[in-house]
C-alpha cells in the first residue's frame, strides 16, 4: 500500500504506462508508443485521444492518434489506411 503522495504518484504513472502500453526509459524520459499494423489497430472509439505507432501505413511508418472515430496520421490528419 502506498504511504506517501510520492508513492501514489509513482503508482499512478506506472498504471498509465501499463494501460497505454508505453515503454519508458527512466534515464532519458523517452516514451515509446505501442506498435500496430493497419490491420491490428484497435477500434479508435475505444481509445479516444490515444497515440500509437503504425508500422505499415500507406505513406510509411507513422505516429497516429485516435479522434474517437478514426485513427489519423499526426503529420496531416489523414485517416490511416
């Protein structure tokens, strides 16, 4: 059981990291988005405002975000295809 505010914050961050499938390098503070292919992307409605790495998008690998309806490329907001 967490005993201090700092421990509670640490547990909260660990829960967020796990929930979003992130990898964290504690020394460099680098977040690594979970990787998907176009065909394995989860339903965008299930993860509004989430960010993922799509390895085989038509224009090449890209970060994509969920607008609650579609997964969109971060560079131009086009729907991932």
